[in-house]
């Protein structure tokens, strides 16, 4: 019997692969290959243009003089390896940002040598992570970041703000807070919405913020036409940046809410009838545009409006980006320094805001720097609530009726009775026709009011639902002023 028959090609490949690579699976059952001692992992079934495990295995076999093997042998070997890996421990893979041991977090610099930044309670270091602590996943959207500069004395933040056209200090400190949030793998952050007049540099400012985290290859994209393509783009990178939004459909608005706070997509796996593919995602999101029309209340709670103004002095694109690329290591180093300071700062968590994690981060930023980020965040939410109310005639009518309720009082009716009441109030004495989109049934009104609950609550109008023996009801109430509020309105007689 010949040597080839004693040791088939598939066994030669499998032995070589297991000696040079570590194989493991993720929670969704995908098997990954990781070169021994290197933190970057690739799916063994990947056929992507960024380099598949099959390709690196073929190259390794050839360069190490083991041989060149046909496709059948490679397939049989990878089938065996995949089956063996299903019994290995589960380990997650991460894109760009990951949690580490002992409270540390990691930032992938996207380099071929695997160098990354470890952010820990006492500072940050540039090193290659232990593959069992962090497994990086790379895609075409994973750009390379420069090695951040040490001992910057915070001047990198000033350099960044000098290159951008933020209209006020509130927008500047909120942009910084968002960047710090992007370095945390477990902190959901609201989506910055860069607005301003034409020529204010919204797209340029958005690129500058994104490229601090995604490298110089990071860019803005047009909003995909359907949710499936949007999810695919989100899953392949860390920061998703959508440019020049002029209209936001309800489906796109709902998808953005899911991206910011996290969701899971399930669809049928390719080439199967009964299997499914799961994709969990929660990513930082950035938007630019002059005006997107009416903003839905649930999305408004997840937005971070940043105002830009037209620059007084224009610069060429080449000059601007050359300077940006030169200062990027300093900007990144200063951001990492500030991140360490902010995470070490102690601050109370505001309990009245939807994005409580980001509100706490703003409070920590204030404790570390005194910038007033939390107050700016509250003011931005008030502005967004005004935008929601200005674009919703039902909300305006509800607030008008609420003015007839005494503080501390409440009114309770069925949803149908409320629809008749609010419709009469809107029509007025001149009985003007109801606008397009006005609720047509009590059930539709109830659903609309549930969506408007946070916006109305911010204007001291509380909507509640319940059931009695007679049936369901809707209650509209105005809370009584708190003692602290009453005290603040009393004249101060102190000398």
C-alpha cells in the first residue's frame, strides 16, 4: 500500500491546519479559524474578498513545502475540521471594539500585525491581545487606524474641533461624548444628526467623526433602500454613517431605533429550507442632512442633534484631509486619555432619560471636565420634542386640551370618546376638515398616543391606559407641581 493511501491528502491538510490554527465556534454556530498567536479570526466558510481561511490555508501549505492540494481534499479536510470545532467552547468575535478581562476594553487598529489598544482603569496601551481574550473579525469596512500618540495633553480634542464647524459649545461637547461612547462595547449611544445650512460641512464633519474610529477609509453612505441591505451594512462595520438624509420612512425610522438600542434579525439561511441565519447587532449610528421632515417620537429619543455653521474661510479638500491625517494619531491619543478619565469619574445616573447609559456618560464627562454635556443633552432632547410636536397635529391638539386640565387633575374616557373630543377640538367652530393621517378609530388613536407618550410626558402631560368593569379607558393627566418646583417659584426674600 502506497504512502498516499496510508495518509490521504485530507488528513495531511487537517493535521497541518490543527497545528497552525485554532478553531472555535460562536454562539450562532459559525466556526472560525484563528492563526496561533494572532487575534484576527476568519469564518472557515468565508468566500469574501478580504481573504478567506481556505486561501490562507492553501498559501501556508504551499509556502511550508507541504504541497499543493486539489479542491476536493481541501473541502473534505475543512468539513472534518468544522465538525470537530462544533464540540469546542463558544467564543464571540468582535468588530473594532470588544470587552476584555478585568474591566478593560479593546480597540482594533485594523492592522495586519493585530496591534490593538487596551483601555484599562489606569490608562491605555498598544499591544497584541491574547487570542483567547479577544477575537477580531475583519471585513472590507474595517479600515486601519494609526498608532495613537501618547502624552498629548488633550490638544488632540482642540485640533479636531478646530477642523470641524460646530456652531456652539453644546454640539462640541456632545460630539466628544459620542466618540467616547463609541469606544465602549456595551454602551448604547444616540445617533448624532449633523444639521446646518447648505455648505456647513455636514458631510465633512461626519467623515471626520467616523474616521477617528474607522480609519481614513471610513466614509458616509446613502441610506439603503430596504432594511435587509441596511442590516448587512451595519453588521459589517462598527459605525454606520448615512449621508444627506432628506426623508425618513417609518420602516427606516424603526430600523434606526433597532440599530441604536440593539435587535436581532432572523432570516432563512441560503441553500436551505429549514435552517435560519441569526444576526444580532447594536452599533453606533451617525446621520447628516438639512431636514428629514417629521421625526417619529421613538427615534427622537435616540437622536443627538449637532448643529454646524458655514465656515468663514474655505479650504481645499486636499489641504483639509492632509492636515486631518497628520493630526489623527494625536486626536485618537487625546480621545483615549479622556476616555480613561471619564470612566474613572463618579457620577449619578439620571433616571428620567431613555438613553440612561449615555446620560450617565455625559454626567461622568461633566465630572471629569466640567463641559456641561448632560445639560446640553437635555436641551437637545427638548429641541427634538419641539420638532416632534411641530410636525404632529394630534400632539398639538392633545396639548391644547391638556391646558383645560388643572394641575394634579386627570380625565378618563374611552378611546372612542377621546377621538370624538379631540376631533371636535381640532375642527373648531369653523368645522375645518380633519387632516390626512388623523386617527380614524379609537384603536388607532390609542396606538398613536402610546407612541407619543414620551414626548407628551416631557410637556407634563401623562397618558395612561387601563381597564374597568365597563371596559378599557384612556386617561390624560397633568401631575401636580412637586414641592421643589413650588419652592423654586417662590420669591427669594434673602438679602
